[in-house]
């Protein structure tokens, strides 16, 4: 007797496998232990390998990466939703202002059912609405499925320093969540007391109210930082360099932590303000901090090389230019800008060949100047920000301020106030880069103080030596006058011999008086 076994379709087997992976991953995520979350990520990857478009698995993976502070992985996973990359072509790492405005307008044109007028209970039958419900699984709205992307990616962009993108994403997610709450409140009647609870609480995505509470706090912080940066840039463009430095210092010296990428950009802008104000040591220090946080920052390398060349510190400037040349060659070799696709740069890929030609000729000129003996002529006066005819008190005051500000143990404290996105190894490398660059600048300031002090001492000795004969002549003249004045004799011959012996060649006022015998 033949036994017929019911044949199960492959999609039923895959569904059971995916459900098994998801159940185990949820249990691990619920423990909130980093090791368990890492194991849950492996299970979610296995589930996505079977069902790549499974929405709940994608959401759990993104939120797990966000919980583990792996913001770069979140941005790589959802980089198609970053607004500044919507219309990027070959220069995908550059967020231009035009493409950013276009992406913002596109996001603002997303469909929102919450703004429709009238009550949904009085609508006529719509075939399009029915199609949307069918495609969404008869229980979910198509816009609600992607709400988590805006919140998760917005928070990741905020931690990575992409503040404009984070603000657009969080505002869009907040608008969609508000629309979902409005639709839910309209669908319920006033006398309905039914509590809708999902069958499995762990399997349901977060509610719309949670989106609102999570995004409000981050949005307020982003808007505060953007307002301060806008004020600082406006002051810099207007030529108010001290005002721009003050606004940037509010961002950089704040007690509240800020993203690493955003602060590296602020350091670079403040270095430009210091450079325009003539404060070279402070500008070099900010360039050092920028390169400690972002070693591939082309603008920081170029600015620091120009600053060191302006004070005739040619070996250090040549070192930075050689490093910049290596980065340009690596960009041309890899045919892309350094870093991930969402990272922003101040240069486009098509500009690299021209910049490389200019940089090569500049390196050759510096080598020729070094070969001609231009190494030891460092302008320490410009480095320390003092005049060449400054007094000793002015020099001591400038040195004291620079010494207190750029001590290695003091200038390293900026890392503790930042919200770094790297792991422990990257953190150690950031500290090592900051320590080395700070130590080099500190030694340069110490040497500059000793050189300028010796120059001032030499100038004082020269002035003292030039004034000694003049003072001696004046003293001798005063003494001779006193001697002549103290002599009273009726014989003019005695007076003449006395004047000849003293070598007095100045006219003497003579007062004639009648004498009685």
C-alpha cells in the first residue's frame, strides 16, 4: 500500500527557518547584553540571507547596530536613504548644497495621509486605498513600514556628524509618526475602550509615540549645534574673527558631548578663523586636533602646511605636503575619495589631478629652498604672535598663554569631551596622534621663546653699549662745569691752565665784578 507524504513548498520551509532565527534573536536582544546582541546579529544575518527583504529582521538588525554604537555600519546599511546622497554621482562622498536642497524637497513631498481634510468615515470607496492595503498586508500601511529607517538612520547620522541629514531624517520620521497617530485616533470611536495589543509583544515594531519621544531630544540638540555653527560661519564670512572664534569655542568647549565628525569640522573652521586673525600657533593646534580625529582630512593638511611655510618652518611643511601627495595618489589609484560613501569632503574627485600638479611643483620649490639653507630661519615672532620690537613683558605674557594652553597634558583633554564613534583601538590611535602633534608644537613654542628671549637680550646689550659713551660724555661735562664753577681766582692765567688740564672745550659764562682793594 503506497503512502503519500504531503510535500511542503520551499517557501513554507524558509518561513519556519526565518521564524526560528527571529525568535532566538528577539530573546537575545531582550537581555540587552552586548555579547548577546552580537549573537543576535549573526542570527539576523542568517535570517536575511534566506529572506533579504524581511522588514522586521532589517529593523532589528539596524536597532541592534545602533545599540552597539556601530553607527558606520548603520549608515552603510541604509546609505540609500541619506538625503545628501540622493543625487550624488561620481562624487558620492560630497554633499553639495544643491543636491541637499533637492533631497529635502523630495522628502517633504512624501505622501502623508494625516494632512487630508475631512473624516475618513465619510470617504467613498477607493480602489487605490484598497490596493495599498493589499500590498501592505491588509494590516499595515506602506509608510508605517519605513518609519524606523528615518529614526534609526537619523540617530546614526547625528553621531557621525551629518547634522543636516540627521535633522531632515528625524523630522520626516516625526511627521510620519504623527500622521500614523492621527490616523489611529480617527479610526477609533469615542466610546471604544478596546485595548489593542499584539499577539507577540516582542515581535511588534515600536509604536509611533516612541518615535516622537526618541526624536525630540536628539532634534533639539542638533538644532542648537546648527544654530551656533551658522552664527560662527556668518561672523567668519563678515570678517569678525574674534566673534567667530567665540561661537566655535562654545561648541567645542561645551560640557555636553557632540559628534566626532561635526567637531572635527568645527575645529577646521576655527583654525581658519585663527589664521585670518594672525594667531598661527592656535591655528596649527586646531589643525592638529582635526587630523587627530580625521587623519584623511585634506583641508587640514593643506592648511597646516601653509601655516608652517608662512613661519619658514620648511621641513615640517614639506612633511605635510608629502603626506597630502600620498593621499592624492591613493585617491587617483582607488578612483574614489577616502572614507565611506557618505563621508563629506571639501574637494571633488575631478579636481584631484590639477591639485596634484600644483602640489608637486610646490614640493619641488620647498626642497630647493631647504637645499639653499633656509632651514634655520624660522619666524618665531609670527609663531608666538608678538612684534619684533616687543618688550620683555609682552613676550612673557604671550609665552605664558601659549604654554598654559598647549601643554601636552592639558591639550589632550579635548578627547574626553567628545562623543567618539570608534572602538578602543581607534581611540588609542586618536590619542597617540594628538599627543605627537601637540608635543611637536609645544617644543616649537619652547624653542621660539628661548630664541626670542636671546634676541631681546642681545638688543638690550647693543642699546646699552651705544648709550654708554654718550652718558660718559654728559657726566664728564657736568663734572667739569662743577669744577670751574667752584674756582674763584683773580688771576686769569691760573684759570686758563686749569681749564687746559681738564680738557674742557665748552664756552664758560664769565661774570665780571668790580673788586675793591
